[in-house]
C-alpha cells in the first residue's frame, strides 16, 4: 500500500466515475512495479494487463495501469496528513513509490562532475514530510529549494509541460547521503537506478579530472537529459 500511495501522489490519478485508480507513465518497469503492488493488494492471481497508448507524433508511448476499487479511491483521496500516516508505516516502500514518480538523478559534467538526487513537487508541505522521513528513518540529509515559477516550461523525456503552480525541489547533495539513498531506498525504474549507480561508480573509480570524460563515454545528453548509449 505504501508504494501505491507514494506513486499515486506523484503520477497517479483517481476517478470517481467507475471508481478508477490509474497510472500513466513512460517507464514500463514503473508500470510493472505499480501493477504488481496493486495485484498483491487485491490478492489477485495475476496483475491486470498493462495498456499501451501510442502517438503518431514523436512522443514516447504511455503505459497505463487501471484498477477499479471504490474503497481504494476513497483512501487515496484522504487529506494528506491522514494519507501519510498510513504510508509512513512502510517508509522505504513509500519513498520508492514517490521517487519513482517524482524523483530524478541530476548529473553536471561540465568543468567538474557533480551528482545530486532529488524530487520535484508543487506541495512544499509534502516535501517537508518526505525530508523528515528521510532524516528520521534513514539518516539522509536533504534540502528544499524553490524550483520553478508558475507558467515556466518543464521538459521531461522530450515532452514539454507548462507549470501551473510554483514547484519545489527536495535535493540530496552530500555524497554519503546519496550513497545511503541508493542503498536504503533506491528506485524501481531501471534508467534512474542505472544512472545513479553509474555516477557513483565513476566517482569511486575515477580521478576528479577524469570523471566528466568517463561519464560522456557512457551517456549522451538529449533534450536536457543524460541518456545511456
């Protein structure tokens, strides 16, 4: 349940018409993880079929997971405070779902190599609760910064979005904290996991002046995002 709540807060939606809980994402492994958690929650012999939305224009397909449950829709629509009380019973699972939905691995490979892990959301109170959970349960330090203004443009995997509200970013900067996040929380999404592991490996095995070159031998920047060759 905690993973489902975390993922739904970020990328899911609930519909009272037919009491639908739905997740539409561009990462198949994220959809598969969410689907498996939903099947377990409902004690199904197997998960629902994942639907695929394809587009004529140059756009990534969307993988869609749908379940119908009035009880779950009502639970996921609880006030944030009550919802987090339920989710925080299993902190690792909640954080995995939340960071799969809202998390990012940021790499700077210009004059020096820098690695950050973070999550972006328009609800600053939510990020404050996540910040405290990271610190209290896992000893992971983080900071919250104002990220984007309302009306600004955000690009996610070559897709452009206009921000309707101010967004905030929770950022993990210290290397020890990033290692703790990788070991104790992590992602279910392989592209995020691989990027984080590759960056940590390069930091551990390469001299500072060699890290940018080594990184660019494995990744290329496309549409503002580092993509593995």
